[in-house]
């Protein structure tokens, strides 16, 4: 919430299944936002570029 208030977008890249499982177990997927968790760096970069394009 603090990051959002300051205009910071937090995202995760290169998230493997075991980390995703842990994030889900602790309820952090919803905190981060499933749409901001990426399995690879290229998918994160592509999403960022699309986000910049549509701003």
C-alpha cells in the first residue's frame, strides 16, 4: 500500500513454480497482484513496454 501511495509499481520476474506456491501460501499473490508476477524476464519486459505504450 505504501508503494502504491507513492506511485511505485512492484512486480516480480523469473518467478518459478516453487516461489509462486510460497507466495500463494502466504497470501502474497493478491498483495502483489497476479498480473504483476511473471515467469520470465522477457514476459515482464513485454508487459512493461505494453504498460508504457498504453499510459
